[in-house]
C-alpha cells in the first residue's frame, strides 16, 4: 500500500494499530514485575512497524513516532517515556533518550506578510539524524533537520537549534556548547 508517498504493508498497519490502541498505554519498562514484559511486547510490535529496528531496542510508554514506517533505530537504543519523534528519524546505536523529548520535522511557513501565517502551511519536512552513542536528556526540543553527532550529550531542557561537532556537551536555549568530551 502507499499513502503520502510512504509505502507500507497491511501487517505494518495492523501492528501500528495494536501499538497505538494498546501498547502505548502499558506501564514503562522500569515498572516493577510487569515492566520488562511490556518493554518486550512494545519491541516486538515496533520491530514489525519500523523500517529498521536493531536488537535490544526500548520503546517506552507513551512514545509517539507517527506512522513509524520510515523510522530506523539501531541496537541498544530507545525512545523515552512520552517522547514525540517524527516517523522518518534515524537513531543510531546506543542512544539514550530521556522522557518528554520533542523532535520536530517541519515548521510553520511565514515568508509572506500578505497572507496570515496560519494559511501558509508548513515548511518542507527535514530528516533528523542522531548518530551512535548519544545521550539526550529530559525534555529536549529539536528544531527540524538536526544532526546530532557521535558521542554527544544534550542537556535536559535544551532547545537544539543548530548542529555541533562530535563529542560535544550541549545545553541551553538556544543551544550552545558547554564543553567537549575530547
């Protein structure tokens, strides 16, 4: 099947419905006794939805990833509790994502002053890339099209508005380098 230039199968659609209706609401992986069971169920379901899904991936409670049909995530990575990521994101290996992160793929258009902004639509969708070995703190907001380089740390509450070099520790609003890990 094809919808908005995204190809997917009926089985992907079925697993997406199961995730959105049932699994998204189940307890987080840290919940005593049942947490590990629901972590495994979310992983098995998302493995059937995502374009690519590595080993030992943790999709937490409340994670929103749109359709997820073009989402790629590497080994030992995760999407945090109540995080929202675009369905076309690339997440590398060994990526930790704190709760309530929000990653944007588009923005509002505002180029014309003769037309109200609400009527101008959105900008072109930009891909977000998170490379390997990245730690993203709680409530980080990504502007569209960010590339987070290998080994970087993004501090909690940061508004990531530009790209930085590898092994950077980034924080603030707007984002800036706090220090380098090298």
